[in-house]
């Protein structure tokens, strides 16, 4: 095409006015599916990487905190802050992953599913328009708070409990075994100028935030594993689930 064609809109290829035959349509859907599946896989791996960072960080902090009696219990509380940072990153990545997962499931349910059943009629007749609209105007399918709760319930609550439990063990036994309340206060404050009430307040605050996250944050849509069962169930659409 020369420059004259570019300047003349009527000379450009108009896909909307030309019929799309069956092989062209199938080829386009196949390439779209492969691309969306690749995106979903990449973001899924990024989720796993963040979880791995959290596990390694927790293990490293535990090793360092109990390596000697001169190591402060504040190390473990700092680990809670690091876990929160990783959780916030993972929640953001989960929202992106959910966008690609949504498109992949739409194609699988309404294109590949009917083909494999030898019944090429899509259960959702508007699925193509929905995917097209999502391609033209992409948007997240879940809120940040829902993603935060999903990843917390999925992985992070265990890591938080491990760090908080280790912190309790640390202040009860190091640097000296707390025989009474005065011994406990001595372990809490140590050589720091920070009052002993500060770490206790942080501990209580973290517990409250964890409870609020589980009970009051919105639930995320069902993941793939919740769809698997040993008995057939009525058909459900991932895109129609409430967040």
C-alpha cells in the first residue's frame, strides 16, 4: 500500500464490510487463546515468585532471630511489615492475573467446550462481545481488597501466624526466661528506648487487621480448584460470580 492509499480512507482495507469465513475465525480465536493463556501463565508465575519471597524471608528472619540471645524480637515484627509489603504486591498481581484468566475461561467455555462436545453452539451467545469489550476497554474483575483477602487466606495467614508465634516465643524466653510480668516487660523492652507497650500494641493491631481482612473484606471469585469436584454440578460462569 502506497502513501496515497494511506491518505485515502476509502482505499484502506475495511474488515467490517468483508465476510469472515470459518477458517479465518477459528484461526483468530486460536491465536487469541494462545496469547491470553500465555499472559495468564506469566502472571501466575509472578504470583508464585512473590509467595516464594515471603517464605524465604520468613525462614531467614526466624533463623536470624533465634541464632543468638542478643538479637532483638523487633526483627520478627519487622518481618510482619515485610510480609505485608509482599502481600500488597501479590494482591496487585492477582488482579492482573484474573483479567487474563477471565478471557481464557470465556474462550474455553464458549469456543473449545462446544467444539469438543460436537455441538458448536456457545452457551453464552454474547461471550464474543464481552471479550471484545474487555479487549477494547480492559478493567479489573475484582477489587483490590478482594484480591488482598484472597491471597491472605490462600497463603499469607500461615506466614503471619508463624512470625507472630515466634515473636511470642522470643519474648517469653529471650534474653531471659520470663518468670513473671516484670521479666516479660524486661524482655519486651530490652536495651531499647521504645516502651515495652509498643511491641504489644503492634502485635494486637496485626491480629485485629488479620481478623478484619478475613471477616469484612469482600470475597474474590471462585478459583479453578473450587470448580473441580467428583460429581457433576450445574454450569457456572466465572465472569458472573460476585466479588
